[in-house]
């Protein structure tokens, strides 16, 4: 099963923008979690009350609760069934309880799907960090909550978790910290945000380790991470890093994690490679 590419992510953002503008767009033949999140967030932002998908995709989208996630009546009713080991439908991060419950549920589908405890626990720690960041930056005052979704393809030995918010974006968020202003003039903000301890909210419950942990854990097994925010992106996939600008901006921030489920995710190895924060010792990172 092939990994997602940045070209595919960028093309879908452009296509969804065209859908909002004209009511028509090209759809991928194979939907993954990030496809649903981009679509749901943009439709919600633009106040859409209905959406027509190709018939072959309508039932799939209904099972992923696309319409419910943005408070639209679904066009069809599908039978709910236990999707353990296959997918976790779109969840809106409306409060802290939703963040906590969703972070646990997103990765439990992998455990029940037969993935070992080590990789699952590693994924759980990363997802908890990223969902917390997403909730903190989502514009919940205007109804545009953060969204999260996950899927596991056992036959392809691949998993994807996608998380999206509708906030001001990484660049403007980091610019709130005057220490970063000079660096941001010459740096890609999405890549900069993945560096150790970089955060706009230091001392406000955010360590700045979430994106770093996600990046380092994905790179450990030559897996894939995308960080997309407004017109910027950064990715690391198959041992190759890239950064740049999108032809069509994403109005918010999205993080996509995609990995080979046969490859262990070793948190201990990641933590051991980091410098110890001031005032901490090795025991603070016992897992």
C-alpha cells in the first residue's frame, strides 16, 4: 500500500476549494482520513448545508460520520457496526473530555486490530499531545472545532491518523513569541514548529514537544508525517524531508501521521536522543 504524498494532499485542498466555489470537483478514488477532514472543515467553514458525493463514496462517508461531524443531516442512514481494527470516524474536539476520549479511541482501533502494545502505546502518546494542541488552537467560539479521524488497513499494514483545526495557523501562533520573530523571517514555520521545545505557549501548558515527538517517531521507521498550515507545509516521508508553499492555502492546521504497522514505534529511543530539559533527569521519562 503506497504512502500519501504531499502532492496528493495539496491537490485535495485545491479540489475542495473548487467544490466550495463551484459545487464540483475531482474526487480521489481512495479516501483516507485526511480527505474527510479537509472536506468537513471547509464545508463547515462555508456554511454548507448539503454535499453530494459520488454514490460509491456516499456510504463510506456516512460510516465515517462526515455529515454528523459538521452538523449536516446525512443523505443516507447506514447500519452502525463495530469498526474496531478498521477506522475511527470523524470526531469533533468540542471540549477537553472529547480530546481525552478521542485520543484513547483513535489508537485502540489499532490494538484491537492486532498491532502490538509497543507501537500502539507510542502512537497513543503522540496522538494525545497533538489532540491537546489542536483543541488549544481551534476556534471553538465560532463553531469550528478541531476534528480527528483514523483508519487502519490490516492487509496493507498501514495506519493513518489525521488531526485538523481551524485556528490562526502555525506561523501567526509562533509569532506571538517574540523570541521566534527573527527565525520566522527565514524559516518555514511548519518545519520550525517540529523542532525541539519550539512553542508559542511556553508556560501555558504546552511544552513544545508534541510535533517534535510525532516527527521523530515517524522518522524512526522512515514513516510519514505532514504538517500543513495555511500556505506552508513540511513533511518527512521515507527518510526524505520537504518543505514549501501550497497553491491553495488550508485555513487552519492539519497534521497527518501515516506509518507501517509492522515497524515498532519506540518512544524510549526518541526520548533518549533528546537533551534533558532543565531540572529533569532520566527517571522523568520512564515509560
